[in-house]
């Protein structure tokens, strides 16, 4: 079965601390993975995708096929990073499968 | 660019009543998606259109849900009759082969319609 698991519903850190939002997936073959973010009162938007291998707003995510993970990381959290983060997998039928989401709370 | 437009933003109805949601995708985007997002969950695809054709409606509860995308632009999602369990956010998204980098289209989401069924 194709599935995305985000084990943490809430992650709370202090400003300046490192952040790691966990994402594990289940997929046969080469997965295509994404991180989406939803800031308060805003729409869901793409943060980054693994194929582009870029850093957006200081966030990076590395695909680890051995551990079937795609964790989102940032070395120094900012208060404006507080949001809901969703990991998503592109299924072999072309649809996005989302995890349950993790709320990141960055405290001052 | 206004992005994906959805209306209404909020809807409160009594159970057994019909309800309809409307979506206007980004101009030029030929792929349109309807997602259901329950509280505390990630979005789940209901139906995907390529132009006018529904290419994936396997998750759409066809006994009460229907959708259409006439002329391959705007789309309407309908529930008739609504049940208490239909209370959720209904998201519309659109993409085109040119909206992202690499091989995969980037999906752009609308603000959603929050439905409350009493």
C-alpha cells in the first residue's frame, strides 16, 4: 500500500533551535515526495520537492530510500516558520497522498 | 494572478440538504483536483480532471457526491443529500504540465470551502 506517515502531530521548539519534521513513506519503486506548508489563514502551498534538491526558506529534505524517510530539516527555526506541514507522495496513479500533518510551533 | 478561486468559503447546512461548491482554476491549467480534508487529517483526493474528463474518481462516494467540469475550466462538486460526516474542508487544486519543474506538475491549491452539516 502507498502511504505517508507523519508520526508527530505537534512539534514545539524555541526560536533558533534546529527543527526536524519526520516523514516516512511506503511505496514500491522510486518515490516522488513533497513537503507542503499551510500558514495560518493561508492556503496550502508547495514548500519543496525532493527532485529539485533545493533549499526553500532554509528548509531541506533528503530522501533516504533505505529508511523510507523524507524528513524536513532546518538548522535554526524562526517564529514565521510556525505552520502546518504536510508530507506528500505522488502515487503511481498520479495522485498526491498526504500524511496527517505536523503542526510546528516556534516559540520566541 | 488570483490563484485558484473557490466559493463559498464557508457553508452551513442541515443534514439531508444539498450543497454545491465551485472552483475556478488558474488560467491555462488543464488538470483540476477536488480534495476532502477532515479535521486533523491531510487532504484526500476525491476526483481528478484532465480537461473535461474525470480520469480518477475512484475515491468519490458516487451515491451522494457528483462533480462536473464543463468546458474544461470551472468545476462544481455537489453533495446530495449531505450527512453529518460530510463536515470538512473541500479543497480544489489545479496544475498544468508547465506549472512545475521536472516531470511533475505543481499543484496549486485554493483556500477551500469549510462545510458544516448540522
